[in-house]
C-alpha cells in the first residue's frame, strides 16, 4: 500500500522523465527519530532510467530530478537518494 505522498512523488517523476523503469522506495521507517522524520517529511530512494538523462553528467541529472519534484523537496521530502541512468547505462546494470 502506498501513501498519497509516495504517489505524488512517483507521478511527478513519471511525468517529467517518462522513465523506461523506475523504482521508488519509501525508507522513512528506517529514520524514525531522525530530525527530518520528526517534521513529517520522508526519506526516499529512487532508481530511474530515462532518455532524458542522455548526455548529462550525474549532477545535472540530480538537479533535474530535484527540479521535477519542486515544492515537495521543501514540504514532503527530507532526503532523496537518486540513481539516474540512461537506457544504455542501465543495460549493463544487474539488480
């Protein structure tokens, strides 16, 4: 079962990147008692594969992800771990 916050994050990422694959994990429960968790904001991990990352360095990819989430970074997300691949890079990745 997902939360409305999780669904909003997933929807924004899907709209911005039209990913070939995306795994979003809510890791908030691992941070209970942490200062960011006390404010109600969540901790997330995303692995996303998109052609939108072609030709971009890692920092530019992360900036795009943060920009796509906009206000959620201030209101709903305390921490976000990002792994952003191009389709060609993802082909060499094993899970």
